[in-house]
């Protein structure tokens, strides 16, 4: 039964950085600045950008760009689809863990 459940895991969230992005967004009221994510996840800006694009292409996040005091500010927030998909991912992980350690 464990094998069947692991095959259902969404590969999008299975990457360390994308997992960290989603966990951070959901833990901080669903919106974080690009700079905060770089600092929290300890990744380069380029690496973070690549992973954000993947999540955005799947409509799990939205990226908002604006100017604050003439400085660019990028914020990222989860979508309803992203929140639900990530919650399902976490629930499936929990089921897998419970199946391994009854």
C-alpha cells in the first residue's frame, strides 16, 4: 500500500526549494516578498526564480511586482488551487508515514 501512495505524491512539491516556498507561504499568511524567500530558503535569486516559475505555471502561486518608494518589490502569494494542492500533498505524506509506522 505504501508504494501506491508514494506514486500519488505531486512531484511539483517534492523538490526541496518548492516545498520550502509553499511551506513558507502558508506559514506566513500566504504572502512573502521575494527577498524574504531568498533569505529564509538560503538560495540564489536565480534559483528561486526558476522554482517560482514552475509553481506559477501550475497556478499554485501568483507573483506581484510593484514599486514601493521607487524601488521594485516582488511579492509571492499562494492561490486557492495551490493551497489545496499543497494541503493534499501534506495529507498524503502523513498517510504514508502512518502506514510505515502504524
